[in-house]
């Protein structure tokens, strides 16, 4: 992101929230992989694991912030990334045309 020149101090907090959401989403999904989608409830029956709601909450945050930070395809497509200046080719500078392929 730094290379694009689009990341500024104004983006730091949003990027921090995104990173925190990714970490908490990963933690919740690890719990679900370990314990399964349901757990024993107080009455002895099976209930939804609380980590399902946690994972869903953080997945929504990630989905909302990723495009704004250019971290998904649609977000990258919408960013106004400045074009990099082409490095001058010494041959082209001298003769005004690019060298032909295979010539050295």
C-alpha cells in the first residue's frame, strides 16, 4: 500500500481495525474447527457455538473494510493508483526508438 502512495495517516486507524478483525476472525474459526459448530447447552441439548456469531461479526467488518483499503479485487479496481514513471532506456533516449527484440 505504501508503494501506491495512497496510504496516509488517516488510514492507520481503519487499517488497525481491519487487522484486529482478521485476527479475531481467525481465532473464532480456530475455536470452531476445534469444538465444532455446536456445543452442549445448559439444558444438555446442542446449541450454536458462540464463536459462530463472533466469526460472522468479524467477517462483516472485514468485508466492509477490505474494499475501502484496496484489499480485494473491487477495491483495487476503484483505487486511483498513480502511474509509475517509466525508467528511461538509454538506447531509446539516444535514438528515439525502443531497441528491437533480440538485439543487444
